[in-house]
C-alpha cells in the first residue's frame, strides 16, 4: 500500500491537476486497461465458475435419474463447498499472479501518465 500512495503522490508532481489532456490515444489506452480488469476478474473466477457449472450439470442429471433425492436442498451446499475448495487450491497460484498483475498495473499507470501529459 505504500507503493500505491507513493505513486499517487508522485503523479501529482509529474502531472499537476488540470494540466492533463484527453487525447485519442489516452482514451483508447484507458478503455484497453479497463477491459483488462474484466479479463483478470474472469481469469480469477474461471475455475470456480467451471466447477459450479459442472456441479449444476451433475446435480441436474442426478435429479432426473432419481427424483426422490432432495437435490434442491443439497445443491447449494455442494456448490458452496466445491467453490471454496477450488479457491483454496487456487490460492497456491495467486501470489505469483498478483505480483505479475501489480507490476503490469504500475507500468500501465506510468504509460497513462506519459500519455496524458
């Protein structure tokens, strides 16, 4: 968090408020970076989404095979436990991913400051 505060403080000395311009390149870069935020969110959520989709399909097939099973009561619990389990397994890969994403976000922020100048 200290790096973020320092970056914001340095950005005011590099580009004082009111002196930036909105060029076509700057606006395009903002939109591209905003799209990458959604891409990263989808990458983080993809394993859990895929696992719960498979669980929904399996629960649906089980419901058709044996209608007397109380799958409407068991389904949410099974999907919650499965989602938490997938997240716990995925935690192993998060530090490297977040380190890479933080470095690239700092690079993108610096590029945006240069484009706004």
